[in-house]
C-alpha cells in the first residue's frame, strides 16, 4: 500500500448487501443506484460487481455512456431523464430507460424518431416536491405517454422524502396520496429507496409498499440509512475502507498548538501523528477535534484543523504508532455513519465525496 489515501472497495460486501436488500423484499426486482460514481465507490467496478441487480440507475447520461463504454450491458435507468434532443438521441443509442417528470420531456419523446422504443418511468410527486407530476396531473401525463409509439412500456415511479424518519408521518401522507392512484395504474411500480425497503427490519414499523421494483442505494454500500440504527444490525457490511498512513510522528508538550489556526492545543505531553489525507481527498475540513479514527486498528482522534493533504491525529493512546502505521478514516470497525455524525452530515455525503485522486483498490 502506498502512503497516499486509498479507498479499499470490498466487492464481496456489495454482493452480500444486495442479498440483504433482496431478502427484505422477496419477489421485488432491484434497480441498483450507481449514480455519483456509485456513491464514490467507482461506477464501472461497482456496476460489474452488481451484475446480479436487475437494472442500474444513474443521474446523468454521461454516466450511462461510461457504463456502456466499459461493456456493461445491464439495463440502465436515467433517473432525471433527458432535457434536450441530443440527450434523447444518446439515451436511445445507449438503450436507456427514461424517467419522465415534466411536460417538456413528454414533448421531447414525442419529437424523437417514431420507431424508437423506450421503457419509460412516469414519475409522480407524492409530496416530496422534487421531481414528478403532481397526482392531479397524472392522468393527463399517463394518457399522453400511452399514446406515443416511442413508449414501449410504461411504469410508475415515486420517491419517499422521509422513509428514514422514525415517526413515519410524512411517509404515511405520501402513501395515502399514492394509494388509490396506484391501484389504477397498469404496469410496474417502483417506490422504495433503501430506508423504505429496510424499514420493517430497522424500525419494526410496517413496511411501506415497495412494489415491483426497489431502488436501493446507500444500503448496497453497507451504510445504514437510519439514524441510530447501525448497518451491522441490519446485516449490512461496509463496502469502503477509507485509509491512509502516518507519514510523521512527533512529541508535543503542553501548550503546543496544532495545524492551521492553531485550533488544537496540547493539554500535556502527547504524541501527534500526521496522516497523508486531507480535504483534497474528501475528508471534510470541518471535522472537529476528537473525531474518531483507527490507527493500526486502535482508537485515536483528530487533533487540529484538517489540511488539504494531511491531518493531525492524537496517537498518545497508540504507543506503537509509527511512520507507516495504517490510518482508517472510516470502514470496518469505524462506520462512516459514526464519522458523519461528528461533522453533522450523513455517510452518503462522506463516501460520495471521496475525491478522484484517491486510488480505489478493488478486492
Ligand atoms: C438516490 C436515489 C435512490 C436511492 O436512495 P438511497 O437512500 O441511497 O437508497 C432511490 N431513488 C431515487 C429516485 C434516487 O434518486
């Protein structure tokens, strides 16, 4: 292993997690979310490892292009659809399934070559107010799409805003809004993201309808979508170990200050390790002192402001820490969820922002 930061990606854990999600919703088909570089894990490698998924979903046509160029032939869904005629041509050439969520997209489809045949996911907004036709506009949109020769198969998609929330209040509202309309829809339906798919297991709540297709993202990467419920208890295994090494170890005395702005001050004699990772690698600059890390498997904590390429670690409690010691920033033994809490974000953001210069090592 080099002294630079690396992200070790456990492909067997990806496959294991896919199995966990499948087991939670027997009979449902799985549209695996690989958008945003597979949540930072590496688009193409993850797509290949998830060849057992029924389809893959991305946010941008460029991501679909990269998958096809790499020879991935699994069905691909464009989660936001396309926005102009060249985008439509690309989607057609790549054989993508389209989400349609605006009247403009229906018009684009209608203007496309009449002998094209798309699987179209009609997106309905059940209360998140992000993408989709309002329930009241759904009939018209559905009729328009069913009339188009370019639509080979019409399916329905909606997204829950709060499936991870303990009280289930907004979830119940969205379900109510959808219920009667879904009963009248002829075709496959997809509703559940990771938290909705795993809700019964995690919260002992009743499971919201997942319908024919589930759309897990974060759970596939071994991250719990629920605050306060760890991934391990859901049977999930973390896919990414974000690691680096110590490149210096020094002794400090009381009053010594560490890093830019001197944010951390040594309270007494201490050992400080300098690790080769920083915000340039995607480890957030705003991480506070005391954020946990593992040094050669033992607990230690951040000391001083994170720099671009380096960060300081109080290794006083790790007497054997030395230049070359392995530093795990998150992964096995230190869930990204725990680290995310320290800086007031979610593990989704941490793993997705691991930067391009970080070598992904696929095991
Ligand atoms: C990203 C995304 C998902 C996956 O969400 P997770 O919480 O990561 O499981 C599902 N559906 C849509 C439309 C998404 O954009």
